[in-house]
C-alpha cells in the first residue's frame, strides 16, 4: 500500500470531519460515504458525553474541527516531506510494515489520534489499546478510513486485553503508569509519555484580547489536556485585575456540573489549608512553584528577570508541553493556540515519524 493512497484516505477523512460544527452539521455532496456515516457520526458526537462526562458536544466538535483543519492534502504533504526539527527529509520504508502498539490516553477527545495517523502514514500497522474514557470516536473514524481505502483494514486493529505481537510501542499515561510501561516494554523500541503541563509567561503589557485568548488555553477541554495552561509566570507586583476582566466571558463554564464540583472542592481545600488565593467565582489562582494545578485552578509564580524564567523553563523542559507568550520566550506560541497544534508539533517534542522510520 502506497503512502499516497494513505494520504488520500486521510484527506477524505478531513473533508468528512469538516461537515460537523457546533452551529450545525451540514452534508456536502462531494464527501464520500455520507450515506453510511454522516448521521451515525452526528449521533455519536451527541452521545459522547454519556460515554465520558467531560466530552461535551462543544468540546468534541472543537476536536473534530481541529482535525478537519489539519487533515488537508497540503498539510499532510508538508508534514511528511521533512522533519521540522532537523530539516532532514523523512525516508519511509513501506515494504516491511511493523506492528506498533498504541496505548492511548482518554483525557480529551481523540487525544491519541496523532499517534494513530503517524503509524499509518509511515507505512506501519496500528494495534491500539483504547482508554476506557475514549472508546468510541477513534474506532468510528477507523471505520470511515477503511470505507474510503479498504486496504487499511489489514493495518488497523484494536486490542481489548493485553497487547501482544507488536514490534514497538507508543504509550501515554501518568508518571506512575509510565514507570510500569518503561519496565514492561523494556525490550521493545518505545516512546513513553508522562505527565506534562503548559505555561504562559506574561510581562504586564498584554492586551485584553491577549488575555482573553489565554483563557482559551486555560479552559478548553476544561483544562484536562497537557497543552492547557496550568501555570503563569508574571512580573513581581503583577496586577491580575485585567486578567480576570479579560477571562470573564468564560464564566459559563461554572454551570457545567463536573467542573463546578472540582471548583468547589479545590477552593475548599485551598481555604482550609489557609492558602492565599485569588478567586473570580469560576477560577482560583494560587501562588505556587508547581506546574500541575488542579482543575478550575491556575498556579502563578512571580519573576524579576525574564532570563531566569527562560533558564528555569529550559531546565524543566521534560515537565513542560508548550510555552505561551508574546515572543517573550524563544519558541513560545501565541495566546489561544495551544489546542491547535500542527501535524508537525509533536507531543513531548519527540519526532514520532522519525522514531517509526528508524525501526
């Protein structure tokens, strides 16, 4: 099976996904297999919250649209032409496909889809073990891909039990499960992903719009993703008044019961522990040196010298997924963009395609 055929299949999937938006689902006549899949996917999106309480229609639609924008022929060809890290052209071995075991997370909708795509476009076979929190969306998209390109049927399989008969593994989990993965898969080539968090660096010159966009980085997916900002670095004496004013439109989030329960619980814990917090009735912020804040809370840390912040972030690079700022830190990304990664923005900065190509 050629890579071109696989790219065409994913391009068709992108066209299919582009039909589904929060405002309205709209069938396009040039999209393949709508008769078999359109209504079923519309229903699946609406039912996703019954499978995982955090997968509200709004969050699932956002994920679906993000993938629709990513899966274009232009993006796929650009991604696969060369490594953005090294600039070297990728060399694919499509004659002897390997079976790659995927252990997928389930914290946000389709969080493991990039690994799934990477294995297939590199000419290999997927053997995926789904998270109990996200068991419906990926298998459905796999069915659509197989309808578009039947040859993919022999390259996609799902395991409900123990992973067996694979050549390499990509596993995503917590720091605790990562230790298990590292031991269990010690004899196999592997990528093992652990907990990471994202941070924003402010200097007090940000506009209201910048801070509003930062709210997107904080609240999208209820803050459950590793690309969600959970920590702010702010200059000493920073006034949070404009920050709170700018994120006020996100206040509707408190009407979602699971988020509200976390807000109430974590706020109570902070107060009973006599921590000093700032609170706007749907988000608490607390001075803390940690990167990982609980749901409904963001930590912050004061700084006096940006160079010291840059040094700290470089030292702690294994704990950080991405950095947001107005170009205050090298290689940081703009506000509002953390949940819109490009195909070549690899998790943990590990080039998945290069890993797969060297097997």
